[in-house]
C-alpha cells in the first residue's frame, strides 16, 4: 500500500522547490549563538550549557552516527540560521536494532511553512541512510499537534513502543 505523506508527487511538487531555497549543513561553532537564541525564542527557556554540551557531542563531522544540522538561508538577509535538527543512530536500546533517532527540531517562527523543516528532515534521513540504518524514530507529546502533523506529513507513523513513566518524589 502506498503511504500518504512525502512520497505523494503532486502534493510535494511545490514543497520540493521551496526546500531547495535553503542550504542544510553541519552546525559550526559560529552558528551556536543563533541556535541558542532560536531555541530560547521557541521554548521560552535559555539553556546555554545544554547547547554547549550538545555542540561538543554532536557537532563533530560524522562522529559516531551523530548529526547536528542547520538550515542556512541563501539570500543573505536577516537571521542566518533558520532552523536545526539533531539526531543520532542508537543501537540495541529497548531491544531495538540500530535506528536513527531525531530528538531536536526547530524552525524559526518567521520561516515556517516554507519547507525548511522538511528540508532538514530530508537531510537527516539521508545521513541515517548513509549510516546504514533502515528505520527512523522520534517522540512527540501526544497533545502537541504541530510536530505530530509535521512528522506525519513526512511519512512517519505510530511505532510499536509505548513510553512509560512515573513520578520520583
Ligand atoms: C514542526 C516544525 C519543525 C515544522 O517546520 P516547517 O519548516 O514549518 O515545516 P515545513 O514547511 O517543511 O512543513 C512540512 C509539512 O508539515 C506540515 N505542517 C507544518 N506546519 C504545519 C502547521 N502549522 N499546521 C499543519 N501542518 C503543518 C504540513 O503538512 C507541511 O507540508 P505542506 O507545507 O506541504 O502542507 C516547526 O513548526 C517548529 O519548529 N515547531 C516548533 C518546534 C517543534 O514543534 N519541534 C518538533 C518537536 S521537537
């Protein structure tokens, strides 16, 4: 059965053109202030130390299946970084064969609905494929419809795992 979402040619034609308007590449040290500012604007929480450690762990070229990519605007105007996506290949967690996990994704509020998120999704998907994994996963809050809609539109669907948690008082 054909999957709905990003593989449907008519629906994706315009989006593919828009996605070509940004350049996706590995994060550089000079990008980090923009990444930190973007995350602060989107989440309302400043986490400079967290971002420093993420850059140290994920900013190195193709280090151990870790990917920290940014979307750069190509017109040279305004904020140079329009978004970021972070993920890694994780092996044998929860009994799962190696797969790619996306655990960070954000697009500048003024750059949304223009294909930036999709372009970054495509780029990290390609990195995971090159790393040799056949499956990609992420996790979203069930009441957070925006990322749910986004990931669903990219072809992702509910997986076979259930997340469990409890309070540690
Ligand atoms: C989710 C997010 C990354 C999407 O980025 P984006 O650049 O706007 O996404 P795109 O323009 O590539 O959209 C791709 C598809 O996602 C879906 N989508 C994106 N935003 C949507 C919205 N507001 N409402 C409904 N569908 C939406 C659409 O199907 C869209 O395809 P279409 O334009 O062909 O209809 C961005 O909204 C964001 O940063 N949100 C806040 C942070 C967040 O939720 N991060 C993800 C969880 S960690």
